[in-house]
C-alpha cells in the first residue's frame, strides 16, 4: 500500500479486531506460474502469540498457490466507501475513499488432516453459534470428514503486516462529524459500518 504516515495502523490488537470483524479474506501468492488469488474465511487464533490465523482452501488451490513453499499475503478488508467533497467545507473539492485495510504476510503451515478437520469445526461453530438453531459438523461427522478431504487446512503466523486506517483524520472535527452523519443515514452513499469506524476513531481522539 502507498505509504501514508498519518493513516498507518501499527497496533496488533487493532489488526486482530479487524480480522475478527471481517473474516472474509483474500489470499495472494506468487508461485512460479504467476500471481494467484483466492478468497476464503479465516478465524483468529486467540490464544496464539502474535497474530495467527487459520483457514482452509479447496483442492487444488493449495497446489496453485504452492502453499507452504513461500510467503503469501492475506488481505483483510474492513469497511470502506466513497467520501463526497459535498460533505466538506466549500473550498475543498477533492473526493476520496475511506477504508480500513490490512495486509498480512507469512509462510503458511499446512495442517494435518485431523487438525484441518478441527479448524473446519471451529469455522462452522464460529459462524453457526449465533444462529437460533446452530448446525454443527457433529450432526454427521463421518460425512463431514469425507467432505473435508477436499480441503487443505493452513495456519498463517503473521510475520509482518502493513495496515491503514484512512478515516478522514485530516479533517476538522466538524467536517468529520458531517461525514459520519452522511454515512450513517444520508440519502447517498449511506454506509453505517464505515460511519461506526469513523466515529470510533474520531471520538476516541477527541476524548
């Protein structure tokens, strides 16, 4: 990402929060055959040192990415959206795009079949538990294990990350509040998730 010092996010805990709230990730690698990108859900290993995520890919993506043989990048994309200059002061006419984004780097570890199944169970439980009647793999573990053979589990212990929190920090509190109001309930480009992120950052800065 372009180096913008005012928007750089360096707090690992904030990156963890971003992963928790935005688990749909893009996996990018550069094997000998050229760039490859895939999209899968990830979950954070809460008890790990540093930042560690687990996921899976469907076969043959593990071969296309050459997983475990080199560094990959995992992109976590948080709330983002268009910011109109109509929400600024009259003399400010350049629009922008606000976003929260993290690039995670590391060489993935390929999981054993048993550990991959445990990760798949965790993924399903993580997203099913809020449901009124959760459906877990245990309802047919034998069948779930057969299906799991079509996947390959991975763990990425993040060795470094590059993250940005670009949320109109260069604007006055009055303009920032106007942008938040427009994103929260405006007639054009309403984006409550982005408004929430802006409110959290701006209000904590003014506290």
